[in-house]
C-alpha cells in the first residue's frame, strides 16, 4: 500500500477487491487502517475505490479515505466484514459520492442508514446496494427514503423488511429507476401497489418473493408507465 501511495499520487481508480479469480499475488495483499490511511493521504484525486472482500480495516481507514478524497464518487465495500454503523457514519460525510455498495456487510443496522440519511451524503447519493445486510428493518429503509436523489436501490434478501418499506419507497422515492427486492419474503401485494406513483421505475426484481401472486404483480406493472424489465420467480409467469 505504501508503494501505491508513493508511486501513484494521481491515481483516480483503485480496485483492490479480493475476488477468487484475481492474480494470486494480488490476492495475497492484505492491508489494515494504516495502509488505507497512507493511500488516502497520498492519493487525494481518487474517484472510485473498490475494496470488496477485504477484511482488515474499519471506520478509521474508511473515515480517512472519505475525508481526504474529496472527489470520491464510487465506493464498493461488499463483504467487508468489519464495516459497521460507525463506518457508515464516516461514509455519510462524503459530499460527492454517488454510488455506494455495501452488500454482505451484515453488521450494518438501521442506525447506520439513519447516519446516511442525515449526513452530507444525503444530497448526492444515487445508487445504493444493501444486499444481504439482514439486520436492516423497515426503520432503516424509512430513513433511506429521505435521500432525495436515490434512483437505484438493491435490498435483496433483507428478510426483515415488510410492506411498510415498500409504501415508503412508493411515496417518497419518486426518482426510482431500478429497484431489487429479491428474497424479501415478507412483502405482499399491499406494499407493491404503492409503486403506482413511481412513474420512472423501469426495472423491478421480485424473485423469491413468495407472498406475491401473478395477478398482483401484473397489476403493479401496469401502473408503472416506464417499466421495461421485471424479474420474477419461475412460479410466476411473465406476460410481456
């Protein structure tokens, strides 16, 4: 990390995500808050950072990254197991971040989403991934709906959210273009009908939402004027 910091001060895009298909040498690279702080202090022009699957940093390093990299627009921290509500609070200080991926960060709770909704990030965030952050409930989603520019939202496998979340999204997230609710087992047609006001919604994922019937899904699609793609379980047939 020190080598990157010293040799690439003007770098804009940094991908240190740990995927199984990566080069073995890069896969062995590990770093903690000290390494991340070194990057943040030296590489202030970073626009996008992907640290997915990295395990050894926490809110200290994340806070340094957000405060030092004022141009940061994309941050991916999928399956970074040390990301907590404190980390999300630090991310909430970002002033230009448009895309945030926190999939699989299962220590995040409703409190973390309240931090996002009340931070500087509120005014700029457009895309948010929270897949499998299964401690999140309706309270957290209600807080998220205060983000005025949110238009892509992935809530896959948030098993504790209900129609309360859907009604809030339908009434407040009027810029929504893409919404994914795969595996949200508690949602029903009552919540789905709240999407009638989402006139810009073009993609909706409802795979493994077992309390929905074909008739109810069809009704919701007809009410969304710009709907182009809808992804359903095999048990619910497509009609377009």
